[in-house]
C-alpha cells in the first residue's frame, strides 16, 4: 500500500562493478587537470604563509600575537575549536551511519574521513604553538622525568584534550587508511605502469580480498566504529569542558558539551557538503554523489541548525533566568549589543536562520545554493567560536582588566596557513587516492540476493 | 610446493552464492573465496568466524583496570598533591581520561591484531589466484588435492550454477 521511496537510487547510470572501479580511479589515471594545478599553487602559497607565521612565532614568541592578559585565548583557540569541529563530521558520517547501516554513506564516507584527518591535523597545530615554547611540548606526556617524580595533571581537561585528540587523530587516520586498503588493491591490479603498481601495491599491504581478510576487516571496522562513536562525542565534550570548567561568564554552563558536539557535527557536515559538491562537479561523479545524497545531507543540516538555534536561545534565556548580572552583561551588553554585536548576529544568521532555507525542496535541489549555504555555515561556525572565546574574555568581572582584541598578521597568517595545509591535503587526496570507497559502493550496487537455505 | 588449483569465476554475488551452494551440495571442499567486497554468505559458507570483538573487549577491560591503577598510583602513592584538602583519590575525575586512554589502547591493539591475524602489513608478499577478483569477479578456489573431485566434475557443477569461467592453474 505504501510504496514511497525514502531515498533515490544510490548509484545512477546502470553501472557494473568494472565500471565503478574505472569511474572512481579515473582521476588517478587521468592527467592532472589545470584547475587542480592552480588550486594547489594557491593552497601551497597559503600554507607557506602559515609556515612563515609559525616560524615568526617560534622565533620571536607569543608576543607577536595580539593576545593579552585578559584575552589570553585568541584566534588560536577559535581556530583550534573550528578545525576540530570540522574534523568531527568525517567520523560522525562514517561511524554513526555505519552503525545505523545507512547505505547512502558509501559514496561520501571516504571524502569525509579524509577531511577529518586533515582538519584534525590542522587543529593540532594550534594548542602546540599556543604553548609558546613548542619545543618543550613533550612535557605534556606523562613520563618519568627529572623534575621530581612529578606527573602531569590527569584531572585537567586540557590534558584530556591532548589525549583525546591524539586518539582521535590515530583512530580517524587508521579508519581512513584501512578503509582504502581494498581499493588500493583494485588500483594495483588494474595498474598499467610498473611505478603505479609498485606504489599502490605497497599501499595495499598485500590485500587479496579473501574471506579471511574480509572477515577481519569487517571486525576491525565495527570495533573501530564502535569505539570511535564514543570518541566523537567525548572529544568535543572535552573541548567544551576546557571552557565550561572555568568561572568565566558565558563559559561556565552545563549546556556546553552537547552544544559543542552538535556544533561540531554541524560545521563538519557543512564542510562535507562543500567537498562533495566540488568532487561531483570537477570529477563528474554525479552518478555516485547524487542529488539524493546532497538532499540527505541538507536535511540533516536543517535539523542540526534547529538544535543550534535552540542552543543559542537557551544560552540567552539562562543568562536572563539565572539573574546573574555577569551572565546578563555578557549576553545582553557584550554579545547581542556592544563591541562584538556583528559577530553574534553573524553567528545567528549564518547558523540558525539561513540554513532554514533548506526546508524548501527547491533549495535542496539547487546545488549552487547548497554550496553557498555550506560555506555560510562554516563562516557562521567560525563566528560562533569567536563569540564564545573573545567576548567572554574581553570583558569579565573586573572592568579594570577589560581589553579588546583583534588579531595580528601573524595570527591571521597561521590561520591562512592551516587553510592552505587543509586544501593541499584535500587536493592531494583528490588526485592520488580513491575519493569514493570502491568496494563499499560495489556492495550497494545491487539489492542483496540470498540463497534460501534448504 | 606448487599444486594444481581449480578456479571458478563468477560475475555477480548471486551467481557466486549459487556456485557455493552447488559446490557444497556435491561435497566439494572450497579452499578460499575472493570477492571485490565483503560477502557475508561466503564467509559463512567457509565457516569463517572472527573473535575480533572478544579480543577488543579484553583489550578494553585490561586498559580500564590498567589506566585506573596507574592514575591511583600517580595520584595517591607516587606524588600525592594536596588541592585545598581534597582527597587525593579523585576517582570521578579519573573517569574521562580512563575512557579516552582505553579507546586509544583498544585502537592501537586492534590495529596490531588485525595486521597480525589478517596478515595485512607493509611489504607483505601476496598471491592472488585471479587479479580480477579485486575488480569485478568473484573467485572460488579449490585445491585439487583436497577438493574431493576432479576438474571435470567441479567445472560442470560450477558452470551449472552460473560460473562464467572455470580453469586450472598451478601455483
């Protein structure tokens, strides 16, 4: 009676298995496109600016930044939280949709995981450089040392953060890499040149696709998936506790962990949308990343946007309802109005209002508009982090210690650098690695056919 | 020592499953099956069972006990710090770091277990009976010595079940 299609076909164009392999590895086999070279040149230039800014910071110290006694966390922590947030969707995509057995993930998870690895790598730059004497960063490791048997503070969220991000980077990178192993074997076995066969052969780790290998591969996927699902939630909750365990007005709130986790997944899904639209457009993979896929991501974004709007409203409501004058001041005189008004309203408009356009099916099927909205969300999420970090620090309890903050060229340079590192990483991934999980897409090509046991 | 193998090639998962069923009904012994993507029914047919999740659980249990013991040792025995008279054994604040370190431990040990048990590691020398199995073909492999029948019998049974090709190969 009810024969409504929830989602369109996952792969269009009546493909067979061979065609799928050919289509997905075509960007690796084909010549490097001109647009790729231009984009890579821009990305490398941006990364070089970043490396110079990093060198400048290490050479002359944190004094080259605009952070001060009041605003001790500036762009570096904003960017750290922003990048970690973007890095969240890759794993969220792969893991949650894997556990929920959502087949539409297969065309998208690979790019999302790649995005995670590069984004988390970019995020890790900021806390490291924020330590000031970055060459002493190893002090954070708990190891027997010569400063007395003094251990790191295991009760500090900042230490939890360090361990959580290290674990997250390792698990995301291994999940991504081992996911690619069967695809490397496909490329190896179709390679026409000796160099390509040797390179992809080395990357494939001797994969053959036997049942013994697949069985353990599935086991590893589910184990990593299961524990990474917990990690996704805990990493950003821990980032939130960096803020929430303080006594700063605007930070000291129990809503922070879920608010941060949802915000992270929001920005990450937006970045996934941006990347998938680029992949589909420039590599002509419309038959794999279909309108239906983008539609599904758009629906998730609308839903998360509502949660974001609720979180913003809740924060403001609680500031008023608590009757705490410092909270009232922070929200009503330093965010909704005041020096940083633009940042607050940019956040609300970009994250809570504009995404509501995606309620309309017409908007969800317009790829250009979706691309623009995905970029707007990422800008909005950056403003959200600016709001949280800077406004609360700039004007806290003591008016005598109030300060304003605007970044120096060094801080801007480091941010540009991470954008460049991210872009060059993603472009390298586009060019040399299978952008879509070949073996997984093959598994959803045809409906499962099972022989009935007699 | 090389031996003669019989290789059945199938074009689809459906044909493969028919082939496996056909081979099993005639009591042929399949040595291995190679597929471009994971096929649960093929794993079941060869009675492949993994204890990966049990191993991961044991790693997790050992990690939880290990991390909590380590935190107790550092905070209470080795270098107790007096934070305004609070107890040194601050168990609730150990929970999050225990969770994260457990995840880290399980990840690392699971990766090593996978690498060792599935024999997937850098520089591994591999052998593929038919290179098309990583692309678009499903391969069923029989060792002629243990298959329980000759080439003719196996070939006709597989072809009757939908094999697109059956051939012999020495390796």
